[in-house]
């Protein structure tokens, strides 16, 4: 909540307070706060990274860039799909700093940001190489989640398709692949790569089916619904729906605007859009979006509501003055 308020600090004060208030009572956030999920930690790390990046572009301070790079890599190691946004974030940083400070300063800032992020990621890669003897820059788990996406153990895949259409997987697939009793990275890699090879062969035989499934799951990733009971779906619709809708409306209003609003719009898109595909390929559970997307949309929605309130107050003052 506090991170969202500070991130929105570049917007009017009322928008920042509103964003913090919405985050404090957002039902999905409240429900998740008592659970041991990476998504809960990721919200703090991602908003912290964005805050440092925005502050760096405002003040031109290397320390903010270093902090942004470190937090970006830590957040990515916590939820690896964030790394899909890396090239787009770098492009955003180049565009912003190039216009403000010229080519040399823009390239310098990218090197500082990338260097800080690379040190953290490099340390983790070295750790992976030490324990597994393999070059694994991020996660050893993705082959497992990738293969799960075309089996009956992907909830959405199984819901939309008959089991006979899916890749064959035993009933104890999750026990076999998730290795609840930890037996080492090497075994996780061996198991994951075996299933991932089967999944690639299966997808190669049905590329059109897989493309349609991925597109459908991507749409679901952005929908204001969850997969549980009808009452839960209704609660999700009336709480998540406005957040997503207001966020998109704000983006469409400001994507061509001038000034900091436009920069913020492009930065949000640079984060939110690229992470969709990795989740759609594997398992696009709405809880992942709660970590990656919803915090940003809360800030944008709060800014839009504040803009509406200010416009309404201005019109009221004009009406009183004319009377």
C-alpha cells in the first residue's frame, strides 16, 4: 500500500492517497496477504523497482538507477516472467533519458541500470552453475511449468479441452515435477527437461491448437474473473473489473499526452504487456496478474478518478461564479 502511494507521488496528492486506499481494501490483496505466495512479495519488489526508476529519471541520480537495477533483478528472480519486460524497460529508459539529457547520458544510465541488474543476476547464475554444473541464468523450474500448460494439470487447459486432446500425463504429475521434498536442482532440471521435450513434440504436432489455446489463456489472464465458485466470480468481477477498466481508460487517455503522464503510460505498458505471454504459455492464474498488473492499474485508475473529481470541482466553481 505504501509503495503504491509513493509510486503515485508524482501524481496529485489525492490520487496517491486514493491508490493507497484502494490497495488497502482490494479484496484479492487482502485475501493473499495471509498466504505464503511469491506474488505478495513481488508486489512490493516491483513497485519498489518502478519507484526507483521513476525517481532516477526525475532527479538524474545514479543511486536511484542502481537501486532500480537491483530491485528489478530481485523481483525477476522472485517472479521470472518480469524479465520478459527487461528489453522494453531499457528501451523506455533510453527514450526518456535521450530526450532529457542526450545520447551519452542515456547510454550511461542504461549501463548503470543494466550493470546493477546484471550483478544480482550474475550472482544467481553463478550459484546455479555451482550446484548444477549448468548455465541457468534465471529459473530451473520453467521447463516444468511450460510442460504443465498442455496437460490436464493446467486448470484452464483442462476446462476448455477434453482430456483426450491434451498431452498425456500421469495423475501424480505434480508430485513428480514439483519435487515437494527437495532433492536438488539437477534432479529438477532432469525431470523438467524430459517433460518439456515431450511438450515441444506434442505442440509441434498441434501448432494451431496450441496458438489458439495460448491466445485464449492470454485473454483470461486479463479478465476480471477467477476460476472458483460463482459468488467468487461475482466478487472478482465487481472488484477487479473496475480496476482493469479504469487502468485501460487512463492509458488510452494519456498514451499520446505530453509530459510525465505519457512516460508513465509507456512504462506501465512496458511492464504489463510482455509478461502476458509466459503466463499464457504455462498457467495464467489470476493471482499472477495480481502481482504484475493490478498494482499498476490501481495507480492509473486512482489518477483517472482524481482527474474526474478535479474536472467536476472546476466546473462547479465556474457554475457558482457565473451565478
